[in-house]
């Protein structure tokens, strides 16, 4: 049996109290397997974008969705992301497509 996916989740403070999960999913393909074998985990974020059609999504996409839904403060999302430029881009693209 081989590794099929990697799912990570972080609980963040929800607006109004409680916690809300932000997640990331990497569907494992040939490229991800090679990066793992070679201990090049810094390339796995790129693999997420390459395997979107198989269901992968980034932590930044999850954070942006929570901000757009009014469940997470924008500044909290920016503080938690490892890729702030990507988060800004996703937030901007979401606003433009929804008209918000």
C-alpha cells in the first residue's frame, strides 16, 4: 500500500468565538513521491498546485475561503500563512469573481 494523500489541518480562532479548521490537501502523484524520496519537501507546495485537478488544495486557499465566509480575520490569516503573496492573490481573485 502506498501513500495516497497528505492532509494537514490547523485550528484557528473563529470570529465570534470558538475554532475553525484551515486545511491543506496534497494528492500524492509521481512528482510528490520523487520529492519525498529525495527529501525535497520544499517542493511539495508546488505539487499541490500541479495536482489541483485531482483534489489538492493549498492552506492559503483554505484561509482565503474562511476570510471570505467571515469566519476568520484577514490579519489572522496573514499571520498564519507561509505564502503571504499567494494568499493576497487568492483573496483578490475571490473578490473579483464574487464582486465582493
